[in-house]
């Protein structure tokens, strides 16, 4: 199960460097490529707004 980024994302960039498989894409609201995500949760651990959760 991949993680997902909600509309609470503030595009701060803290999650980008945490993803070991580069599944996160930048944008107004960041997104996670479910096909690449290994569900490690590293991104969710560093998200300051709690915008990242398991689907």
C-alpha cells in the first residue's frame, strides 16, 4: 500500500530527501507515485503538517 499526500501539503520539500526510491514529485501540492512507493513511511515521519498517510 502506497502513501498519499493530501491537500494539507504546503510543498515545503521536507519529504523529498527522505524518499529512498524518489517516488515524490514536486508541484503546488506534492504527489507520490504509488508504483514506486515502498510504503516505508519516511516521508510521513518528517511531514510538518501531517499531510502524508497510508492509503
